[in-house]
């Protein structure tokens, strides 16, 4: 009882609880929650079978595959390069390090449509890089490879910025101790450093993966939108909307929301397991 | 392999990745924008529709930043300075727009205000148009950038604790004075950082805006949507010329971001000392 009353008192010392909470709840409801719940409201008119039919349509299922596989590959590539980049930015001194560091955030600052048309042009068969690959018979723009490249572009800052602070704070005495005991450098990295950055790496992976599945602007140009081949899920929602098929678009949107929550949720579970394992 | 070769090969690998993935796209925009000379470039960026699109983008960004900053200031105060049930849940709800595809962010406003939306009848009687008009674009942008400021402030104010504010309140300071004299100086760099990120995202938002815009040239076209139209109509040079406006803004934002981050870290170190 005393504890409870203490809590109440603490709440009362600082002013503005009612005002700030009122503003928070009402803005959150008006701008985010009520519009989002409209998805369920809009679907309540459609029968369950109809919803299932529109989300399991073969063309729609093909988009899930393209979206999931491309985002997964992009997120994995980003994990590899994200670790390398975070490592060289925190552990090494070299010219242009600060400029390199500043560039990491470019995908956050550059509008996705601009990134999209730039990547499409570079990787088209007459572009700077696409031209080189075209000579050996590999096409990038308007294929799943192109989609993956766009998703790598969009996801890299998530991974680097998740790991970087952990590497900065990591005490180097364990690495030094391992070195004294004669461990090889690769062994030190995988046995000492890697377990420390793994939770942060998982966070970065999850963020990049979830962002990749939802990404639209940078992918829409390079994808080419060929049904069954390079159509991503956000794009099919868009085309359903253009055909005024609101029911279909909403049903697919619900599937996408479920996808991203499942990803973020499983990353959270994985993370708590890793943390527990680390604590022994 | 000795330490030096590892170091050099990792640096080369990382730098190559940045150059191929990030630097080349940036330079492509500028090279293609100026490919047909200065005259074509300046004609494209002073085109009537470009100017109108730029104005709409700036207006939208300004409103989104103001509204989300307002929300960020109040929500971070409510979440970090008081104890209540469901705090974690509330924080998760605020983050939802990050986990949702921008296309869906646009879609939900069609489901509310569109022809089939439940609020459509009210809008009809009031003679208001939200979807396929400017208010829809602004709403969708606010939705997408909603958590940016509050996300920066919450961890910062959490770490700061609320002892100083409590002391000030006990000595009789008013809420506004506590905020201005105690809280704000601690969080000013974080606040600025959040505002910068919010500005960047609002300037470039494409998917959500694309759904609710209706693409009326000169009326509901933002700069990114204008670029899409130019690109799809094969006006490559014009598309890249207009893009270069956004590239310059993006570079400015990156520079500002780095300055603010540096100043913030410096202030943090001084506090520790």
C-alpha cells in the first residue's frame, strides 16, 4: 500500500501528465490507430472466403515470393557488408574515414524515387554498371537481381548503425587477453567479438528485412513490374488500387502487415534467446 | 594473412561497397542532369510544374515536421517522466508506422476518406476533399514520419531521469519553465537530430503519397511524384535535373546531421565530466 501511494505521489510532483498524455493518445489515435483499424473495418464487409481467395491468388502468391526472397538476400548481404563497414569505421584509422561514415546515411536522406531512377539507369543494359554485365549476358534492371540491389541500397544504414555503437563500446581487453593466449585473429573475431555484436546484428537484420518487404519507391522503377517474375507485393497493392479493387488491395495489405509483425516479433524472440545464452 | 593485409583488404572492400552502392548513384543523378547542358537543366528546374511540385513538397514537409515535433515533445514527456501501466505498449504503438509499408500508409487514408471510406459521407456534406487532394498528401506524410522525433527523444530523456525536474517542481517552478530551463537544454541536439531525420523522410516520401495523390499535375504532385512522371515519359534529363534539387537537399541534410551528431556527442561528454 505504501508503495502504491508513493508511486501516486511521484506522478503528481512533475506537472503536465494529463496534458501530455491527452495529446499523445489523441494524436496517436487520430493519425495512426483509427486509419489503421479501418483496414479491419473495410474487410468486415467482405466474406472470409473472398479474402482468402484474393490473398492466395497465384499472381499474388508469386509477389510474396519475390518480396520475401529478394528482401532476405538483400538483408543477408547487408549483414556481411554491414559488419565489415562498422568494423573498419570503428577500429581502423584511414583517410576519408569520416566521409565514408557520413555516406552511410545517404539512403535515409536521398528520396527513394531518386535512388530508384538512378539505380535503374546505372544497371540498365546501357548503363555504367549494367553495360558491363550485359556483355557477359547478365541483365540486372527489370530482374529480381535489380530488386535485390535496390533493397541492399535501402537497407545498409540499418545494419551499420545498429552494430557501430556496440563495437565502439566493446571493451578491447577481452580481445587482448585472447591475443595473449595465442588465439588467431579470425578466432578472436568469431569467438569474442561476434557474440557481442550478434544481438545488434539481429536488430539491424530485422529492420532491413522488414523495410525491404515494404519498400516501394526505390524498387518500383528497377523492378519492371512483370507479373509472376518481378512484381513485388507493394506494387500489386498499388495496381489493385488503380483498378479500384479496394477489397483485394486491403486483404493483401493485411497479409503484409502480418508478415512484418511476424518478422519483428521473431527477431525479438531470437534476440532474447541470444542474450540469455550470452549470460549463460 | 597478417594484420596489415587484413586491414587493407577490409578497408578496400568496404570502400568499394560504398562507392558502388552509394556514391555512383549520387553522381549518376548529377551527371545525367547536366548531360544536355546547362540550358536544358535550368529549363527543367524552373519549369512551372517543377516549381509547383517543389512548393507542395516544401509545404508538406514543413507541416509534417511541425506536427510530428509537437507530438514528439509531448509524447516523450508523457512516456519518460511518469509511471503508468502499458507504457511499453504505447511506445510500440508509436513505432508502428516504421513497420508498415508506405503503400499501406496511403491505403489506410483511402479506406477512411476515399469513395468507399466510412468518413466519406461527412466529407461530402462538408464539401471537403482529402484523398486525391493536398490534405491527403499531408496526412500520409505525417503518418509515415510520425515516430521520428519521439523516437529520438524517448531514450535520451529516459537516460536523463527525472530528478532535476522533480526538484524544480517541488521548489515551485511551472511546467513550462521546467521544460524550458531543465529538459530542453538536455535534449536539444537529440531534438534537432529527430527533426533532421523527419525532414529528410518527409521530403522524399513517395509510396504513401503516390497512393493518395491522384497525380494531378500542378495540383497534387510532389517533387518525387513529378520525377516519376518525367522518368516514365522518358524525359530522362528532366527527371534527373529535378532529382538533383532533392540530391542537393539530401547532401545538406547529411552535412547537418553530421554536425548535430558531433555537437550532441560533445555535449554528452561535457555532461559526463
